[in-house]
C-alpha cells in the first residue's frame, strides 16, 4: 500500500479495481491482524476489496491513529476522522463515492455524510456501533488510560504502546498507541509534551467520541436531515446493538434496513447486500463482474 500526506498526516492507503469509487471504512485500520479477525467475526469471511474490486474502484486505508497511518495529539472527534477521509478523496481526485462502513467505520461514514454530503453517493452501513454498552466501553477505555497516565507518566505510556500498539485491546496504551509504536520521532515528541494538556486532550476525545448511547458519528438532527440513500445491515452484540441499526432506519429518510440478522449473514449474503443496495439506486454491475 502506498503512503501520502493527507490532512498533514502520513496515510497508508490502497486503490484496487475499476468502476464507481467505493470508500471502504474499516473498523479500525487496514493492518493485517485486525481485518483478519474482523473477517472471521463480523464479515463472516467476506473480503470486500477482493469481491468488490471487480465492480468498483475500491479505496481502502488506515484511519488516522490506526494501522500504519500517523496522527496528531489533538481532541479527536468523528468530524476529524471524516475530514481525514474527505482529504483522501481530494488527494485521489474523487468527487463522489459509495461509502461502505463496518463497525466504527459506520460512524466515520455517517460523519462524512453529515459534514460533506456532496461527496457521498450512498451509505452502506454494516454493524453500526451504538447502545449503552458501546458507550460504557468507550468511555471506560479513555478513563483507564487517564488513570494509567496519572499513575505512570508519559514515558511509561510509550513503553506500553510499543508493547501492544492497540488502544482498544489495551486502553492503557492510549489512543496514539499505534503511532507511537510505528514512529520514533512521534514517540519522542509524545514524552516531551505538556502532561496536563495531554490529560485534557484525552478527556476531550472521550467526550467527543462517546457522548451518548445513540449511533456514534452524528446527532439525531443530522440523521433526520440526510438526503443520501442509506442501507443498513444490523449487528447484535454488546458493541453493535441492533437498536442502533433501527435508529438509523427510523431517522434517516428512506433508509433501508436489511432483514438479515448476524446468524443469517454470510460472505455471500453480505456481498449480495452490497450489490443489491447499489443496484437499488441505479448502479448496474458490469456483466463480467456479475
């Protein structure tokens, strides 16, 4: 995968296939271990880049602060993640794209649709995150990191990040763990920054990203104002409450909710859902890819 400076951040991305652009918004990053686990769990073996590149120009990338992409210590928000994706589309010269999000990727897709609606041809939202347990998990992760930072300081955070490089599986490592682990110059900056300011920024990240139990990424009023075709396939576990998918169906005008629950979802049925959804708004697959 090549790298590019996107919104001032070194960004790892890949473009495969031909056809209408489709931006793939992965649950964490596009680095190897996470997508493999995700394919086994949520995607049920579905490999979007391989399956969809026969019909679409698929753009996959590591979101900022994940995978092999860099980051900045600043108050993170869904709008900031969306701005990064928007800048990637600018870099590639893409005016408009289908957005296929999974898990947290749904939240980035929703934020893109709310703040940059002209860039979104349709939303394909698989397993949107939300619900009280999602809210509690997210806030707890940030709180654990704040407690660890207060007890051990910035140098110990760097050591922890280099051991795990994954915030969501090791909250003590912090939201910039992957950047610290991959970039020595960033790690050196990290330990020299103002400690009190850092704690304030982490608390702001928590409050921006996890403010309520609704589907993350947008407000209710933003959902009701959307005029972008939306297709939703529900999850059904602690972090992907089925109620989140129903909220999206209820609030986004003309949104379509798949009847397939996770136990009925397979690699084939997820791929069919993508093609049926895009066909519903007028995109017909090339005969060779059907």
